[in-house]
C-alpha cells in the first residue's frame, strides 16, 4: 500500500510572497511558515548583494538567468546560467551583477542567522 507523504507543497513563483532581501528581491517558494520542511528555497532577483554570512545555514545558489560574480570570502567568481555555488556556514558572501538565482538553504531559514559586515 502506498502512503501519501504528509506535507506536499506546490507553489508557483507568482503566488509566493515577494519581499526585499539582502540580495535584491526574493520569492519565498518554500520558507518559514511552511510546516515540516528540511530546507528553504527562494527565487531571488539579485541586483547586487550586501556582504553577509550565516553561522548555521548552508546555502546553495543555482544561477537561472543573467550573469555576474559571487564574492566568497573576498574572492570574486564568475557565474552564469547553470552555475551552482555551495556556500558553507561562516563564508562571507555577496554578489555583483543582475541575475535570477534559486537559493536553497539548509536548515530552514532563520533571519536571526544573517550577519552583515560593517560598511
């Protein structure tokens, strides 16, 4: 007998909450408020991203559109559609350029785990 999983979520970007973030604007596809999720996923329209880091969260960036650079601990790396970036906790990161990125964070998002560098 096949048992249906308890928490299936299907959400379209145009139905997701859109809000300002450190990187531009994000659409909360799977995020805080969703029950029993192991990770969060946001579609992010990046237009320059403030340097920040997380003490707990690991982030995965997958570039969908556009191009630019990600800054990882002070080093710029070119990115374009199809690029995957793994950002472990403690790595100071940001972005330069305009691009659309799928950002997945593990564990689930916690805004108290975002630390900005002083300007």
